[in-house]
C-alpha cells in the first residue's frame, strides 16, 4: 500500500509511506514500513513545499492508502499514474522501487527471526519491549516537577496566508503520580488558507517529540512510551487536525518545527536542567528545491531538494547547540550534502560554504552558529524554491539567553554578514513591511548567497577561569575561514567575476520566469554562467514580498 495523503494518516504529499503486511503461518502478524520524501509529486510549482497551496487540489498527486501490489506483483496502472504526474518520473519510479526493496528486505528479516527464535518468542519480545517503554517513560515522568507549563513561539508572516504570522502555543500538564504528560495545543488559531497547516500525523508526533527530548535517552521511543504522553488537539486548527480539504503541503517543517521547538522550550519553566533554547528552522535557501533543464543531458529536466547549508541547534544545559542540526523535524539525521556529489548530479557550482563567524546564539551554552555560502547554475537557468522561517522571529534563547540571528538569502552576499539593505541595488533601505508586494524583480551582479539560521543560546555568560573572557559573550567579527568550510573564490581556474555593465546584466528577451513565491517563500531565478570566460553573464532574482530583518 502507498499513502501520502494527510487525511488518511500521511504526513504531507511529498512523503510517500509504503506499508506491507507480513504473513507468518498464513496470518498477518507484522507490518514493514518505508517512508521516503520524494523529489516531486506533480504540484503546480516544482517543489514539495508550497506555502500558498490553499487546499489539496493545489498540491501534487495524493494516494490515500492505495494498494499498489498483489502477491508481490506491482500494479502497473497505479505506478503509471504516479509517473505521468511527475516532473522526474525516472527518479520517482526508482525511489518507489527502492521502497519496495526495503519492505521486502524487512519481510525477509522478520521471517528469519521467526524461523530462528519462533513466532511466539518474537511476539512475546515485542509485547515486553512495549511494556518496558511504558514503564521507563512512567518512571522518568514521575521525577519531573508537577504542574502546568506554557510556551509560545511564532512563525514568520506569510502575506496572503498569515499576514500576522502564526502563533504556536503549547501547554503541558505533568502528573508525576500517574506518570503521564498531557500536551495541549487546542489554544491555537484556525487553519490558514495555505499549506502551512499541520496534518494530524505531524501534530501528534511533534507534540511527543518535545517531551521525549526532555526525558532520559534510555527511554525507548516505542508504542509503550508513547502511551504515557497524551495529545489534546482540535479539528480545524492550524496546529491540530486539519479540516478537509485544507492544504498541508509544508506540514513537516516550518510550523511543525515551531511546534517541536515550543515542546522543547516549554520544559524550561521547570528550571535547569530541563528545556532547550530554540533551534533554527528547516527550509533556508541552502535547503531549497532546485529545478531546471540540464544542458549536459540534452535539456533533461531535474528537480530535487539539496542540503548545502542548514540551520543550527539550540543550546541545552551542559552543551552547546548542534552545528548540523538542520531542523527539529530531523534533528541532525539529514546528512549535509557532499559538494562533489551535488556538482556531479546537477549542473551547479557550490562556490563556498562554511560557518559564519560570530553568528551563534550567545550564553553560558551557545546556540550553534549559522551556515552561509554561494552556489549557482552552469550554462542554464535554474529555479530555487524555499520557504524559510525565522527572519522576523529568529530562534530565541532561554534563561538569560541571547537569541540567534535570522536566516535569509542575500544575492550579493560576501560572507553572510550584513542587513537587509545589502539585498537590493540602489540603496533601497525600506523596512521589510514596506517592501511587501513592491519588490518584484532585481538584476543581481553576484550569485545567490543563502544564510541559514543559528540556534539560540542558554544561560548567562560565565567566566571559564581566572582572567578569562566570559564564555558566551560576542567576540567581534571573526576572521578567516572555519575548519570544514568550502571556499573556491581564489581557485586559479576560477577568477573572480568582473563588474559587469548594466547592458551585460539585463535579461535577454523572452528569458523571464514566472513569479512563484511570496513572503518567506521565494523563488530565485538564476541566470547562466559563461564557462569559457569564467564570468557570470546574467542573474535575475524574482522575489515576491521577501521578508528580511530591517
């Protein structure tokens, strides 16, 4: 069975869940499940994150728990439907068959276990494992201070969807005697006319993630432990159960990240060592979905999400934030792309990537710093779609903390520093709210430079030792590159781009691109790079209501 429909248990339309029953002795005793985020689902725009998709009819293909095989034989018609409604059908079909292979591998291994130990022993172990999870979670909760704790954060404004932003309110009720925690998210706004609403799947899961992050790591994350954490939500809420057919295209990131961040931070009300400072969100430009026609593959189309630079984690008591955190929905599990792999798969160049000095959230324990860099296409036009959050409301610290800086895309970036005024030519220094719906099209002289968000700091700065500078205080602008960064600006075979005349940067006739974004969700339409002369011929940025720090 395949399921990517949020109204039949799915997360959002890009996550295809494949579930296969495992029969032992003619009885269906187990399920094997493989979930994959696919590069494309046939949505109107080449992206799997659509903040402006008001309902499922503006999203990609939905499979509401559809049977796609019988007796190990694929139903070709179902697969043909999915491949036809896809910009990269070969990639989609390959990923689907990889999921099929994963499920069949899981089936074989379960059968091997039953054959080796006996079915009754395996079923008995599963029951004991769930019981152990429930006991462990109950014991851990019993050591927490009783009470009701509340926390609120806010997603950035999205013009036309949530003009004032989306507040995310979380309350927890801790009952140490019963060994239970209730997570209450009923005090939130109704569904918004866009794709930022959560699905029931992501809401319930993310409410529990915040709790598990504050319990000992020895507590297993299984069905038994989950039973000790109840979730109270309401239907028709943006942070709850969506009401059909409202859009949920971005249900796994953005507001979902904010929900997990709030679920982590709400425990700070108990005092040390509980809680965590806020972490950066999931979808800066460095985690955008790129698409175009590959000039070295006879113009064959490509669409995929890249991970060339993502946000940092918030600090916890005793530890600084995690540099490669990415976002709360993955919490470090998504691997940062290899530059060489990205450049071999797609016609792009990652000119530089690295940590931005001085960008961390300061405190006794520091939030992880932001990442910045520059990448651009070669010999073709490329579209990047992303839905960054954290510009108006950067990650907040906790307990006498300092917040991190916001994330954004600076098309003239030279290191990730600087304010919003550097984005525009001609000294346009208007505040972001004055620029909404006015900024339409700008000619740029340099490749796009994405900047991710850092994590928030935690605790007051302190002295590490006699005569030392207090740990967690700003140290001024950093100099030089940090270890692990990539910088190709001084390569002998790639001289720096020379300043171009206005005529050189003017788009050629008929080369425009459709405006696909607004607010935090923007589309960058990048121009060609002259491989022979090693200089940029044309770069065009199409932005609708780009929201940046003033």
